[in-house]
């Protein structure tokens, strides 16, 4: 069942629209930061990790190919698990939509699930039931593992950044409650944001996926993904990356870098049978 909530836009038009997105969208939670594990020539006291996860020492791996394999293999299970949860939520909404299409009554459980997901994914309660379902399917969808992996590598300097090591933050996610994470060394005077800290890799991946699926800055990303679904096309990570201009202040240069990384790391992005 389709509603008019989603506007049909050719993918080529979406790409052109995405190129001007930095002038339209403002972002607040998910941005790239420039803090590194080594702070210039300053000698600083080692920070204690804000988690108990045993991280591979990525900075000590000199073989580039091996570092890539280990990094992707370390992050991939969390992406697959969290995408799996999203897929199950999406299936629940699709089943409710099918019931309505067949004019079958919704059970109390159906209504409870629907209300919980409307709240979780920040869908307007002013929408009609059909619009809510359509918007939920727009928001509740997976993000290809290859795209998530490459962004994690880019944002965390292959797991070597301070934020990745201390707070398991592989995606440069911000938070705004005092003590919620790590204070950036380059934070502007008067700013109050911190870089979020997580107690597990799954928690970090979950927050990243949720940000992309709900934040207004990524409306274009979600429309592109919905268009691919409607046209029965695969969720191409390179195509979806064009909807991530608001992820970085670098805009189109960032998107080009991410798509180049996807292309250059293809052999590492798919898990080997031996793994």
C-alpha cells in the first residue's frame, strides 16, 4: 500500500539536490572531528578508557591490509546485529500495513508495536495511520554494512583516534549533557558539546544507525533509500552515500572520499568464509 507522503524523485535529481544540501541542512549530533590520538607535540597523561571492551591495538598493526581486515572484522558483527534488529522492526510494520491493506483488524499487540515505533522513530502523531506506516518504513530500514564500515574507518582513523580508543565512538557522534562523553581538545570557547562515549561497540553502532534514520539532516538519505526500495533496486552504498553531505562540514568532498573508500576497500568489506 502506498501513500502520497513520499515524493517520487529521480535518483539523478536527488544527487543534484544533495550537492546543495550543506546550504540547507544544519547538523548537530553527528559530525567529523579533528582530534587525533596524538595531540601534536604535547605530552598528555594517558586517558583511561570509559569502557571495558578489549580493543585490538590497531595503531600497532603495520601491515595495512591486515589492519583493514582486523578493523572491519571487529566492527562488522555489531553492524549485522543492529541491522538485524532494524529488519525485524521493519517486518513488523510491513505486516501491520498488509493487515490494513486486506482490511483486517489490528490486534492490541499490533497497536502497541505501532505506537512504540512511532515514538521511537519520532514520527508525527498528526499523520494519518497510513502516513505513519509509510514514514516508519521510510525510517526503519538498514544501512549497508559496507557504508557503515567505511564511515567508521574514516571517522576513527581506522580505530586509532582518541574517541574510538577511549569511548568506542567510531562515528564522531556528539552529545550535550555534561559528562556524557569526552571533551574535544579543540572545542571552541563557550561550546558545551562532548563526544559521546559508549560501553559497547553495539551501542555505538546503534546510535549511528538511529541518527541516520531519524535526524532531519538525513532526509535526503532516507528518500534515496526509499526510492531504491520502491524500484526494487539494491541498497547501493555508493548511491546512499550521496545523501550524507550533512555528515561532515566538508560536504561533497566528504561524500567523494567515502565513495572512494568503498571502491578501494571492496576486497575487505565482504567477510571471507574463513573468517
